[in-house]
C-alpha cells in the first residue's frame, strides 16, 4: 500500500503506479495540468517513469481557459 496526500486529501493506493497511470485513473486531462511533488514541479517527461511512491505530497493544478 502507498499513502500519499493529493491536494490536501490523504489517499491510500493498493499498489504503486506511475504518475501518469495515477493521473489517468483519477480522471485528469494530462495536457491541462501541472504536477508538484513534495514542493517541486515534476516535469511531464518524467510522468511515465516516476512512481507515486517516490513522493508523499502532491498538488495538481488544472489550467482553465476563459476570460
């Protein structure tokens, strides 16, 4: 089991997964978000290789258009 905090909410994952798998599983539109892991931006090109278990605190920022 992997315990993380996502946007201030504690989440327990049954097993570790890549960052990209996690984001897709939870319904995030990948091209419209940025991800911070333990207070540092995690570059998009690392999402397929990095696992969620490597961090403890995540913040997802969604970009919204409008005016």
